[in-house]
C-alpha cells in the first residue's frame, strides 16, 4: 500500500495524533501545538497510521514548508520526499527551505 497524503485539520490534538512521528522532534510538536496563522498540515499515512507530516505556511506566491517529519523507523526510505511530492498537488506554489533541497532532488523535484 503506498503512502497516502491528505490534509489534517490542525487542532489542539494534532501533536498527540502525531506523537509517534514526533517522539524525538519536540520543536515540531511545539509548532503543531501553536501553529502559525493560516498554516496547513499534510499527513502522510500508511495502512491507516500517520507516518509523516508536512506543515506549510502561506506566502505571497504559494506555500512554504515550515516543517517536515517522518516516523523514526521510516527515515531514510524516501518517505519525506514522497510526501513533499504529494503535497505539491495540494499546496500550489509549494517551496521549501534549502535544508530540504537534497531530499527534494532525490524525489525528482526541482529547487524549491
């Protein structure tokens, strides 16, 4: 079964929903607990369980990735790149910070 990307409504339980993904990423958990205005959250799930997340914020010409996290057991397997690629269809004009350029290149995406 492939990774499925869908929007997750940000709410006061979002950090708990992604607790396994974020268990070693407290800074991203804090961002979910108090998301920036207008932020959108894309969930990557596999077999009905959250496997990754992408938090994006609006910018003048689209969206910008604020955070990308993958479950620790699935890191290094292309999940982050796949989620980034899938999120592009849901977030027009999606760009990402330079820190994600290598991941994006591996996923076959042009510079963000």
